[in-house]
C-alpha cells in the first residue's frame, strides 16, 4: 500500500516541515554548519588566503625554488649547469673556431681580448662592442701590449666559461680528424684534442663502442649548451673529395663506417673520402683500423674506389693458391661451379666472382684443374 506523497518524505518519513524544492536557498546562500563560515561566493581566492603559519606570503608572491633562503642562487642559476644570466660573449664569440682579437686590458691572471672597433662596427651584432674573453696569462707573449692583435682558438673550460688559447687543437668546428680515446666514462668517451679540457664523444654519437687507447675518426660540433663535442656519425659529408691520387696508387686509409649498403667507408690520410665495395670481405676489420689499400678508380666527384687487393694480374697467383687449398679440403672436387652466385663464392673462397673466374682460368691453363660438366676437379701430378 502506497503512502500519500504530500504527507510522506523519502523512505516513508514525514515531510511536513520540509520546504518545497523550489523555495530552498541556493548552495552559496546557505549558512555554514559552523555558523561562522562565509557563504561560498564570498570566500577569498586561494592566492589571497593567509597562510596557516600566519607569516607566509600569499602563493602568488612566493619566490621560486632557486631563490628560497639563498639556496642554489649563484652565477650559474637555480640548478647546477643552468644559468639565468646571459653573457654577451656567448653570442659574440663562435665556440670551436679561430678568431683574430685584440688585447683590451690586462689582469693579474691574463688579458681580456675583444674585437677591434672596425670589426664591431662592421658586425650586425651589437654584442661585439661589449664582449670580451679571457686569455690566461700562460698564453701571453712577453712584452704584449693593449691593442696587440692575437689569433686565438675559442672553447669552454671545465667550469663552462668561454676562454681563449693560443694552442692549436687537433680539430675545430665542422672539421674531421682522428682522435685518441683517453677515457671512457658513464656519459661517453673523452678524446685527446691537445687542449686542457678533453673533448666529449657522447655514447649516442658513437658508431659501435670505442675503447681506451683506440684512435677513431670524429667530427667536432657545438652542442645545445654551447659546449664543444664530437660525433662519429655522418662524417663522410664533411670530408674532402679532392684527393691527389690516381688509379693504381697505394694509399693508407682508416675505417670509419662498416656495414653500409654500398660498402665500407674509408678516410684516406684521415681526410679524403673513399670506399671498399661491399663484395670484398671486410668482416674481420673494425672501425678505426688502418689499412693499406689500392686505388681502383677515381669518380667524377673526387671519391676514391678502393680495394684490399692488388691489380688482377698480380693477384692471380695467390688466388690460385687459395683455390688449390680449398679443393684439397674438399677431396679434390669443388662443391660449386663458376655459375654459383657471387654471395656463395665470396662466402666459400673470400674472392669476388671476377677474381674467382680469373683464378679458375689460370689454373685450367696450367693444367692444375679440370672442369667436367661445370664441376671443378683438382688434377694430380699423375693426371698432368
């Protein structure tokens, strides 16, 4: 049996004292349960509330983390390695390059260098007018005076400060050179480039992994923080293609990229771009190895075609010996013929298909082998 809606509330309880829904006060007008709380609409915003401690400033006026109690507030900024202060020298001097500057003034620990007035006026950057960079005292020539012009190399020291030196590094910005690995750490390898602070080769910029004592080809660049660093990647685009060599020359080259679709990239004299074709066996070599190579061709763009092998007529004898030993290991019968794929021939003999065919032809003329139904047989002295 249902109760009358007018006399009954929810769950059958009487509702005589409850006001109709439309007459109730809105949420913002209701008095608080505590009796002293202000209606919701009149409360202060979070940023204006007094703190619980009574002496804390509103949220919007609080200092940043780097400014609290003086912590982390130094010349390098709120966090280690970051700086809120912008030094005009960072824009005026190009890290990793040589620049011609003049002595502006002396200090107890060296001299500050800057641009000549004519250089600053000719530049679109106003930073050149006010920028200066320290040249440590040990690099100053005896008798140097204000106004003297000096050619220096620009880099960053161990404290990430711009500094000048008259020493000559082994590499500069966007140049390629072979550098020795001094140490491998958790962030990469430190390379010897003939300056006080070693050059970093990050792990992400390596081709494979390098070991202490190895020498590898790298290119220098400047990272996002303005520090000089180096990479082993895509350095072929920065190498010279005007090699002074011709077909038939013997050259020395360093391996700097393996496993490429076209072959193995070589830096001849650590400077000129060359390549060993992929059909030649280079699996036993690693990046950084120095090889004696033969120039087999010079392309129109100056790139060198290289080979581990001598000219064909000089190689026939040694190739023939390889085939004789292989035939002996197979009881005098080679399990494949000249019609085999280049990949099979290379895998079984270490020779290209053309070299294999030349060696077979030479051995056949010398009556050391016979070819029966396309199969190569080793002839004994009795058969000869």
